[in-house]
C-alpha cells in the first residue's frame, strides 16, 4: 500500500500546484484586463484610422516593401553568417594569426604607384601575456645567451620553441612573412 500513498501524495501536490499557479495566472489576467483592453482599443484605432492615399500609391508601396524588406533581411543574415563562420572575403581582411607559436598582427598597404598590396607593420607578440617580443640584448663579450627572442614583459615565463632558439629577430620576421604569404596563397588563391 506504500505505492498508493506515494501516488496520492504526488497527485494531490500536483493538483495544489496547478490550482495555485492557475489561480495566480487568472488573478494577473483580471488585474491586467484594464490594460489589455486599452491596448486592444489603441490597436483598433490605429488599424481603422482613415487613410487618404490613392490606391495606386498604396499598391506601389506594398510591392516596394514586399521586395525591399526581404532583400535587406537576406543581406543582414548573410553578413551575420559570414561573421559567425569567421570567413574572410579577401586577403585584406586577414590581419592576425598565430604563427610559430607567436601572436602576429599586420596590415596590408598599397604603395604609391603600385597596384599590389604588401605586408606592413608586422608586430610579434607573446601568446601568454600579449607583450611585445624582441631580441634579447644581454650580450656579454659577444656571447649570445639563448634563446635570442624573449618577451619584454617582466615576469612572463614564455619561451620560444627550441627550433627557433638560435634564430635572430630579423630572421624570424622574414620566416613569419613567408609563412603569411604561404597561408594567404592557400586561403585566397592567387
């Protein structure tokens, strides 16, 4: 008989909850009825307001809106989808990446008199703290301490990959530029 007790207890509590929430909803509806009725009167006044517009203008406006609004909505959805997918339209939009374990940013410029774009303002940053990376300047008797490239931010423990420990800052910039060129060619063709 224990199951009957559990069943009756659950069903009685369910009925009580339904009565309380239903009664609360009914009370809110009765309380808000005056505002609901005012809203419907306002809406009917707007919908039944006499308009002095020729029929040809109303038909033309309707056709224009039926064409214009879906077109605008299509372009907005397409732009939002493009932004969410992270796709870029051209290589000019490609201005940041992680290359060889370092954050790299740059911009594309068109030099005066040239129709081609070139890489400009290449900035190499630490992937841990986003501090600038530079060549280590602690040379004592022309003996380089390795790694050569370190983060300038004090206390950052980031270290460059072992394969780049003995590569100078200028050489790593050249390698990064070549890698950006390779990735641009892969992503955007020729």
